[in-house]
C-alpha cells in the first residue's frame, strides 16, 4: 500500500506514514471542528507534490472556501486555480442524485488516468437528499467508487447531536463505506474551555493509533496534531525479541507455518507490540500446531 502525506502536521505518524493512496477517508466533526481546514490542507499537500486537486463543494461556494483558505494562510491557492491544477466542482443547489449519477461520471471520465486528490466538503447534503437508507448507501457508494477512479478521496461529514455518538444514520453509512474514518471531536468538557481531540476510528490496510490526540487550529499551520502517548519511535526491539523467540521454536512448527509467521513479522517491524504478551503468543502458536 503506497502512503501519501495527509498534509496535516503530526497525523502521518499516527497512520503508519500517511493516507493510503487511492483510498477513501471520511473526516467527521461538528461545525467548527476544522473539517474544511483539514480538506484544504489535504488538497494543498497534493498540489505541492505535483498532484491535481479537485474540490467538490455541495454547500459552501467556491469563493467562500478560497477566502477561508487565504485567511488560514494559503495565499498561493489562487496560483493553483489559475494554472488549472486545482478545480472546483460546485454542486450546491443541484439535485444530488442527478449530479452523482450523471455529471460526476462524465467528469471522472474526462480525468481518466489522473492521480488527483479529491475533497468532498461536506458529504452531508448527499445523506440528507434522501431518507431511504438503501438509496443513501447506493448514492454514497457510487460517489466514492467514481471519485476513487481519479485519485485519493477525502469527504467530510457534519456531526450532530451528542458529541462522539457516531451511530446515527447520517454517519454510519459513509463510515461503513469508507476505508479510513477520522473523528474530530471538539467540545466543552469539564469546564468552559474548548477541547479538541482527534481519533482514528478505523483505517483499512494500515496500522494506526488507537488513542485520542489533542489537536489545534493554528493560523498558517492549519490543523496540528499531537502524538501524546503514542510512541513515535517504533519499538523495534520488542519485535526483534519476538522474532528471536520465534526462531527458537522453528523446529517445533510445520515449515510452512514458520515461514508464514516469520514473513509476517518482517511487515510488522515498525509495529508497537507493547499491548501483546509475546511470550503467551509463542506458547499459543506452539499449542496450536502441536502434533501437526
Ligand atoms: N484565520 C483563522 N485563524 C485561526 N483559527 C481559525 C481561522 N479560521 C478558522 N479558524 C478556526 O477554525 C475553525 C473552523 O474551521 P473549519 O475548517 O471551517 O471547520 P468546519 O469545516 O469543521 O466547520 C474555527 O472555529 C476557528 O476555530
Ligand atoms: Mg466546513
């Protein structure tokens, strides 16, 4: 899986190096959590790396997004637009099913072979466009599949109601359909100060942090995420020790099993194994294959 940089300071390390190329990510948060800022940084990072950027806005108009991006310190955005590296698709006020089923595929086929970054900000109006769950699933699934054809996709979702309750109809379907889900939780907890925490809810085909991470919105920097207790220096020694222990029991395992496990460990060399009792695991492996 090729990783691409998210464009968010501090986030790549929590995603085992970045976002998987050609994957779909959903960023969920309440109004003001920083979703549009996140989407803008993601697009900007791609443009700086020579990729194209496509900003699909279903709600806010292009001018507003550009204005906020400039206010946040991204003055070169106008140059990218001028050079046609960054394009906006303004679908606000349109019938979404019509837009997704007709206009979007046309657009995608005209971008065939591109390696772009696509941001849909926010995806929420698509969910709202129909109350039928199957139609929602169909529309969102189709939209993600189409946009993925031209690159790596990031969608934002508005969070309503109780903060952190992601089980609502509006969030469940997009979460289920996407590869990676990031929750930006901003709330007034235990006092009057706004607390912001980022959490990676899931990320297919990637190791990732399972902790909550404080984040801030800084003018000129955008979203800035802190690692907190997450080990930034991988605990290779622990994996190394486990590999040594596994080597010791090679003779007691069928050779295909040993080979498979030893190969898997190569992929895990950067993985923090601190939550795994490796001694117990060695015994479990032995017991599983006893008498094979
Ligand atoms: N120029 C700025 N300087 C500092 N913080 C800003 C600036 N512009 C926006 N913000 C912060 O970003 C928040 C809005 O971010 P935004 O990405 O628009 O959120 P969302 O899309 O989730 O509603 C604001 O509530 C504010 O805290
Ligand atoms: Mg927004």
